[in-house]
């Protein structure tokens, strides 16, 4: 019997997930609020095993109905919508693979409910957290003891251009959110929080990349909870960008443009960060 998947989110990540599942001979139902993204994905994939449907990801009952009868659901939604989808998956009895891995404590608090519902939830299954976590876990299994773990990761453009020297490779809203929230790391065997964009250092790579800058971001996902106690020294992740990117972001921050609290601008109420997205 052919497997049937529900994919939530038809953006840059979601449409590739859809294509991979279709290529594996599965049936896929793609859900998104944007008719444009649904249509673009359908035109790109061009396969009768793909069905698309508009859904409001803030409507828990709608999400439960969308998951009904599917073998597995896959989430490629903005970070702010992720936890609600996890809760809907548990309520519907559908196992879920989620690209988002932030707020691991909140996700782990749902473990009992997921087990009771017979549901498997795999959070943080992107690049980082995701592949990076698997690499760390595998490396630790090969060692008798782990002293330090350092993850350096970043999507960078082939041709960096000012002012940000960056190219959006996933939702800009999520990128900017990672620059606002503190990063949970471990230092000397203890969990601490550090300011995002702090801990700046230079890292040299072979040509054609050259010198990059690295700074703390909150991308460890569940690692501090699952393997943190087995690491005697430091555990952290740093994001890699071309030099100048961090300073440009700090300038936007100093201007208040990363703020999420709405302000009045010439009679219009708007969150400053939404102007950048």
C-alpha cells in the first residue's frame, strides 16, 4: 500500500520535501495558507500523486483534519507556528517530523502526551539543528569521553553583496528571530544563556570562501537536554557569515528594527521587524 504524507509549508524547504517524497513513490498532501506557494509547488513537481489544499496553520482543528489518514506529517512552517502543529499531531495521533527545533523544553514537556497517543515526534530535523545533531551524536558514540562540542554552520551566498552579505536560504522571519533570542549553550559542563551575535571570531576556509565570521546563535535544539550531561566542557553552536553581516544586523538592532512590539508610525501600527521581512 502506498504511503501517504502530509507536508505543511510550501516554501523553499517544504517544496523540496514534497519533491523527494513524490520521487520515493509516496502520495503527498501539501498544506499552506498561500495559494501562490501551493500553485508554484504543484507546477514544479507536476505529479498526480501530489494534492494541495489551503489550511490555516493557527487552526488546531483544521490541522487535525488535514493530518487524518496520513501515515506521517512533515512540518516546514515558520518557527512561530511549529509548536501548535506538534500539539495538533499528538491530538490527531499522527507522527510528525518537524524542521523546527527551538524551545526544546516546551517540546519535551509534551513527551508524555505523545507516548500516550502512540505518536513519535522528531523535532529539529533541519540542517542545524538536525544533521548537526546527528553528527554530534554519532561522533560521541565513537568516543569513550567527550570534552567539547563546537558546531559551526551557515548558509552563505556564492557572491556576497552589501549591505548584509547574505542571501535568504530559509524564512527571513526565522533568521531574524535567531538573532534576537538568547542562545542556550554549555560552558564548563554547565548550561548558560549567552546573547545572540556575541562571541564573535574569525574562521578561515580554503578558497573560494576565505575568511568568515562566527557568532553564537540558538541552534543546538535538544542537544543540551539529550547529551549535555555527557559533555564535560563546552557545547555550543555558532553561525557563519561573511564579514560585515553581524555589524549590519547590529545596526538594524540599534535602530530598533528587530523589535517585535508594534509601534505607531505616522498613524499606522506596525511591528518594526515586519518592515524587514
